[in-house]
C-alpha cells in the first residue's frame, strides 16, 4: 500500500476508503464503524484497502 493511504487509514479511515471506492457501501460501513469506535474503523480500512490492492495485483 502507498504510504499516504496507510497514514489516512490510521488518522481518517473513512477518507482512505472514500479515495479508493467513492461513496459506496464500503465507505458507509467504514463511516459507521468509525462513529461506533475509532479502532474498528481503522481495522476495516486496512482490510478493505488491502483487498483493493490484491485485486489489482492478480490482474
């Protein structure tokens, strides 16, 4: 992952997910998790952004 995405994953998880996916269900889920607790939002952001990178490495 790029360093900027990793930093955004930690500081502002919904913004990091929004950069990759836009305003779709992944972003809304991350926003909800971040509102419920910062750590669940960070974990979800890392999982989602890593999944995004793996999709493009396979193709």
